[in-house]
């Protein structure tokens, strides 16, 4: 597993190099160099049989490093800095670069510093967090901000075994009201609050 993880991320980074727009040659070169380095690192782990002393930091840093590479690739079609003006891709690239640097440090520390082993993976929290995010993404356009936010919060709350029905409903209503005050009112974002009047099954799965 300690070899397969960097090998997989490295191969994905190399694949991202071939699918990076020609307008972002620097990002393409970073993905290619990083991918080759990760593949070589995986080969070194296999040949030298280097132990991972702190698997939590090692795998955690490796996953975050892969996420940073994905962020760079996903924003490669956004224009960057032009002169002294920040483009829409400048911020994501800065954050991705900082995340990559910090996660790389954490991963290296996990290789040499002794730490606790991996425990049993708790799937419930990440699963319901992911489902809640998908619920919001599917419902926001057709059902509006109020219903989408409330349903998403209730779904996410199911990820904790300590959640109670009444408390969940109350806090979901409070946070939904807060979202309405912040986004459509305070920030004047053009978000639909309530379900669309022409809601139907054919429009429910329309994300455009």
C-alpha cells in the first residue's frame, strides 16, 4: 500500500500532463515532473524496502499532495496573473502550491518520525458528508437555497452517531436561515430561495 499510493498518484499526474491545456505549459511541466518523481519514489520504496514509521502522516500528506495536484490541473484553463492584476486562476494556484508544500513536508515526516499505526477506517462520516454535498448540488437549482440547504444539513448530520432528530432539525433550520441572510441578502447573490414553479422530473436532473 505504501508503494501503490504514490505510484497511482504519480501515474494520474502524468496522465494529467497530457490533458492539460496548451495555454498552461508551466502546470503541465509541474504535473509531468511530479508524476515522474512519485513513480521513482514508489520504485525506491519497493527496491529499498523503506518502512513507513508514521502511516497516518504519510498517507494523509500523500492524499493532500494528490489533491493539490488535482487542484492545479482542474484550474489549468483559468487565466493567471497578468501584470499586477490577479486572474481567476491565481488564487487557486497559490493555495494549491501552499497545500502541496505543506503536505509534502507532512508526508516526509511520516516516513522517518515514529507514530501510531492506522486504525479501523470510519466510513460513516465521510460517506454522509459526501452524500450531503451531492444532495445540495442536485437540489439547489430546482428546489432553491432553503430546501437544498436544509436537506443537505440533515443528511450530513446523519454522519454522526451522536446526532439527535430534534436537535438536528433545529440546528439545520438555524443554519439555513443564516445561509439565507448571508448569501442572498448580505452578499446579494442571485440565488433562488424556493422551488422552481416549473419543477418536473425532466428538469430535476438538468444541471445547466
